């Protein structure tokens, strides 16, 4: 508990925590120091650091994945090329739609970029990503 309080930076009225990507979550200092609400505020601070950090990681990877798909000519909406694209994201999962003949390479790119996101943010614990190729989400 004390470690999180040490990470909460204080302004005059609000304290805040930051995610890996530098986004801020403001915390009312009165709420933090009140005996009845302090535990909830600390829980919110921890949650913002962890879940916000994971969101930063996956967003970073998604931008890189889409750029690679475009560079490979797999994704070009102007020319109506949709050979590979990110079709959805739920928490820490990405859904990629890709033509069958490039599915293995697309999966390799996605795994590599998700794992690289941790390195980019200086995370020293190795991060691994896994995935599989299915013909529909019912096979997930």
C-alpha cells in the first residue's frame, strides 16, 4: 500500500498516477487521505497503473501492426485492399482478419509486435504473446 502512495504525485488539490505511456489518472487528495475512502482511492490508483499500462502496450503494438500491414500492401482502404487488418480488440486480445495465404506471416508479425511493446516501454520481464489461426471466432 505504501509503495502506491509513494507513486502518487501530489498537486495542490489533486494527486495523480501515470500509466506507462504517460497518461494521467487524477485522484482527489481529500479522497485519498480520508479514512473511509482512502482504500478505494488506492485501489483506483493501482488499477489505473496496471490496466492503463496494459492499454498503452496494446495500443502501441496495434499502431505498429497496422503500419506493417500497410507497408506490405495488405491494407490499403483507398484501393480496397483488406488482406490483413485488425478487426477488433478486447482487453489484451487482438482479432486479426487475414487472407489464408498470409495468415501465418500476419500471426508472426502480431506476436512479434506485441512482445516488442514491453521492450519499448522498458519492461525487463520478458513478455510473450500467443495466438492461433481459426476460420471463425467460434473456434477461438
